[in-house]
C-alpha cells in the first residue's frame, strides 16, 4: 500500500499520525495518509513566507507562463489524475474527466492574469496629481477542499491565487487526497518556485492551525454549512478574509409546458451523477400540477431503475459508490425516514443487488413522490442518490417554496415559456439559476456561489471574484511640484 506525504517546499514530509484512504467500491485501504499537526502547518507557512518576495515581484506575465505550462501538464496526465479520483472518491471515470476539464478551465482563466490585474489610471485627477489603483497580492492564503471534487475545487482556488502573486497552502480532504499531491508535482514540473505551493494533509487540527496562524491572510473553503459557518466566524475573528461555501438543496421546477422527455433525462443525470455527492446536484423536482408530476414520474422511474451501477474505475457505469460506509448508512437512514414520514417510495436504492453483494459502499438510485416540506428528506442536504418530487398548485407556489428554504445554491426551471423563465431568474433567491439547464455551474470566466446558508462571505469562487478575493486594492496619488514653486501650508481638506 502506498504511503502519501505532505509536500512542503518541494520536500516530502511525513508525520506520526496516519489514516487509511479507502477505495469506496471495495472498502479496501489503498493508501496511508499522514495527518499534520500544528508544527507541520507552521513549516509550510514559514516556507511560503521565504518564497513570497521574489514571486510577488515577478511580472504577472511570467507568473502566467507557469500556469500555461501547468495546464499542458494537467492535460498530458489527465487519465492518471482521473484514475486517482475514481479510485478514492468512487465516481465513474467519465465524471472524473468532466470534473478535471472544468478545473482546467480555471487554469486557462488564470493564464489571463496580466489583463485581470490591470488597474485604473487617471491623469490630472487633481492639480498636477495623477491617481491610479492596482491589485496587490495578500501574501499567504489557504484552501480547504472537499472529498467530492478532489481536482476541480482546488483548481477553483490555487491557480488564480498563485497567478495573483500569493503563496498557497492546500489542505485537501483526507478521504481523496492523491489528486492534490499529483497537481503539486505538476506545478513543480511547470516551474513554480519551491515553497509557493504546499499540500498539508490533515483533519481538524490542521484546519485550526491555519485559522490561528496570523501569517495566513485568507482562506477559501467548500464543505458543509455547519463547518462553513464555523470557519467563517473563526477566521473573521482572526482578521482573515474568508470565503466559505456550504451546503445546498437544489430544486428543479417543472412547468406543464416543459419538454418532459428531455427534462426527465437531464434530471436523472443531475440527481444521480456522482451518486448525488455534488453541491449542485438536483435533489428536489417541484412539479406544477398533478398531471405534470404523474407524467414526470412515469419517465423518471424506469430510467432510475435501469442505471448501471458499479466500481467507478470500470468503464461504462452511470454511477459508482458513495464515499464511505457512514455516508451510505446516513443516506439509507434518510430513505427510511422519508418512507416512514409518508412519502411515496417509487424506487428504493437500498434494494439494489450491489448493496448486499459488494463490500463497497453502494446504494442504487432512489426516487420519492409526494414529498412535503415538513419531511427531513426535503429539508436536509442528503448528499446521496435521492430525488424527491414535490407537487405544487402553481408557479408562484414553486417560487415561494424555493425562496423559503434555508439554502440558495442552485436551481433550474424547465419550460418553453420565455416570460416564465425571465420571471423565475429575476424572482428566485438563489445564487445560480438555470433555465432548461439542470446544473447551472458557471464557466470559469463567471463566478460560482450561492445565497443564504450556502455561502458565508462577500465574494464567490473563481472567475472575476477570485481576483478580488486573492488581492487587495491599493490607490496611489502622485504629484511632482515645480522645484521653483514655494507652497503655503493648506489647512482645509483638499478638493
């Protein structure tokens, strides 16, 4: 079994505490992972501090060249990276490749950092005074990333942070850590100077050390809402800039005029892709009218039953295993709770043959009908392959239902009515909206983020907001008075 290491300043660093990394499809340990203590985190900080001045002073165009080379290397080794993702997370290889490609889009965006860092300039803003502003790096920044996107979410963060002139410390999920180490090696191959990017594996102790360290100026996080809220509160108390993305309960509204065949097919993928372990997964289909709901269920049920489920590393499957036994059992508990609360269980994922025959953490696709807002399967983020159908009487009821929910990450509407689509996009209190697009994940030159309990902080992830998050604005006013002029003191505020 392989043993991973922390990567600090180009050096492999081990530790006394370790954890086994499991393959979710087999429940077997595939790697051993060291867990950092505060001393290891501090070593990464000190290494970054030593490397920063030269990197910060480097022209942005030269920093961008590292990102160009890094992008090429990610594409070269894409198959290897995706195999690591599938082995440790459980998602199918095609899904892992889709994740990586969306991450590479963010590297491409970071390659344009010379343009993105341009400030404003005003000649003669005052009498013989020129004023300009620029974006300056924060210093040492950190990212704490989740198990479900081991490549894409880190790529939301560190390419732009580095391109803007910062040093970056990545604390990936201890459940799917290998992609982070692989990307660190590729950054080194791309020419990133040692010390600017470190991978520190760990658990709560490592996170608390990053929060407590005054040298770490900003932290970006993706995970559950309770942890996001706690990190936001703890980090801001320390004076850090915090961007903490939390949980979700994403609704799709289906109007009677929708193309139900297409809606059903895209909902199946949006609900059950990656075994539902996505913050943008559609977990609630809100059908306007009983006729719409009946027709949609008629299309969804056979597709849910027919899904090919198996080890993500084997080509051809639609869905792999869940990340671990605890998560599988949690999702199974929600299925039981939904049935006990009176929801109609149309397809029960607990009856899939792999649940009994495989040592892995499998569940089949689950479909509920006649779910009501008081049920836990509606209120909570299940983070598994469970799709709930809720029936409402009107379009207005559907909008109110979504706006009343604590989460506001993503949503979509299926319709042929342009006026309804425009009204939905305008009135819905959700950060990312799709019209006939079930997973409205913005492309890299926009920004990703939710509302309400789905995001803590003022700025969204990647895109234009990443430049704002990883830099701070400085305004400079400059005047060169004539040497022969004698100026009197001015006691009024200048204008």
